[in-house]
C-alpha cells in the first residue's frame, strides 16, 4: 500500500490566469444550474387555483385575484388563534380544513392573509392527498389589530374561507 499524494504548486501568473477564467465562466455556470435542475424536475406548472402572491398587493387585490369573482364557502376552514395577542411579533395559529384528502377531493392550498399588514400575503401552504390532513400550524407577525383570512383552494375548484379578528395589544394598550 503506497501513499501517493502529490501537491502541485503553481506560480502567480498561472494562478491569475485560472482565477480570471473562473471569474469569466462563473456567471454562465450559475445561470446553467437552475436550468439543469428545472430539466431534471420536469416541466413545472402552477395550479390554476393557487397563483403566487405579489408582496405589494393590498388585501382586497389579493383576495380578488385568488377568488376570481367566486364566492367562497364558510364553515369548512377553522382557525385556532388567540383573539387577543399580547405581542404582535409572534402570533401562533393553527388552520384546519375539513377535507377527506382523497384524490377526488382534497385541499390543494391554503392562503393566509392579513387585512392590515403592509404585506397582505402572510403564507401559502400546499397540500396533496398524501398529506393525510389539511392542518397547518405556524406563527405570523401582525402590525396591528386586524382580520386574518384563510382561503382554501379545493381540487374540484371550490374555495373555502375562514375569517377571524385578532386584537394586538402592546404593553396592555389596544392596537
């Protein structure tokens, strides 16, 4: 068993030439990797009922775009969230959608929105029948007292909605 370790030393000129070549080629390589990853994953097509949210949209614009004029059904999505949040920086919540989560009928996504935050879109959660349940727990930041809305997109094209009011207090004062 031999230990054949070789160290190659390069001079300063060779180092500069190699570093220059790497600097020139690096942007092209970085641009190529997302394309390679996309090709390996196959064509991506967003679900028609779950468009991505723009950070600058107001609540009314976002809600209108997501519902596309349809009237969502209330009573199938439920919040577990405190009515009074002593600290708006971390408001915990759980959202449950009453769905069988079968291939024929399942929740595809739940959009969580705030009516008075600078950014209306709080979070988007995606589901599949393999999820088993349409339940999610997380936390959000609330700028002040406001309504929180959860909009569930169902595989058959229907929309379910839940809305609740959260009062944010800071140092015991209502916000």
